[in-house]
C-alpha cells in the first residue's frame, strides 16, 4: 500500500525487452537510499506497484509483467523517462495522503490544464469502469499522485467518466508537467472500491 504522496522523481536508466513479452527497468533515484531497498520490496513507479528484483548502487531493477504493460502506460516508457516514485507504507508510517494500492485500474486522459493560483487544475477523463468510484472531494491516483477530485463534471461522458482535479503542488511530481492529450495511469480510491464491493 502507498499514500500517493510522491517521495521523489527518478529516472529509467535502462529498458530490457524479454522474448516472453515482458520487460525489465533499471531505475535510478538519488533521493531513495538503495541501502533502504530490499529485494522483494514494493515500489510505486508512476502509479504502478512494482517489485524490486535487484538493488543497484543507484537504485533498483524491476520486472514489468505483460499484464502491467497492458493496463498501464509503462509499455511506452523508455530509457531516460522520469518517473514518480514512492516506497511502500510500513505499519509505523504516517499515512499523510490517501490509501493507494498501486494496482492500476485503467488509463486516463488529460483533457485540459490551467493555472489556479499556486496550483494547477487538470480536467481528466477516466475510464467508464472507474466512474462509479469517483466522488466529489474523493481521491483518485494519477501517475502515482493522489489527488482530490474537485468536482465530477459528468458521471458518464460518452463512454468515459469525466472529472476535474486540482493539484496542490505543480513542481513536486511529474503531474506538474502533464499536458493536454497525455495518457496517465489511474487508480480509484481503495475505500470506494471496497464500499462498492460490499454493496454488490
């Protein structure tokens, strides 16, 4: 589990394609001490929960399954790509943000971006399957950043759910550089998904 509060922005140093159809990434990060990473640790990489399979002097290596490639934007990540990073919660960790699973539910699209005082406001179209999990003032995770949905403009917008999101810090994570037309990993609120599961 994660909070959706990005700890640092790292970089993919290497992408390795495997014959089976999956890939491996070598991720470098100056802000996360490799000594604090163990093989088997879960690390949120731009919204997707990945497992460290090797610790390197500058970061870690991780494998990305065919399932993860199909459900996220990781299939398009190449060497040099900057990524949002967060290590997993521990029992004694301050929550700070929202509960985020890192199990990407779908891909959202940034429709518009505009400044709003010292924040940036994004209009984002989320997949229809996630629409019922998104509530006004609820949380949604975009590329590993947990955001509050400022308002839900339409529960159904064509074949998509549509919402308006505000980002408090335009510089702290990769979302600050998001532009119209960009596609991003989207995770619904764990609490909302659980509630719907209980009611189903």
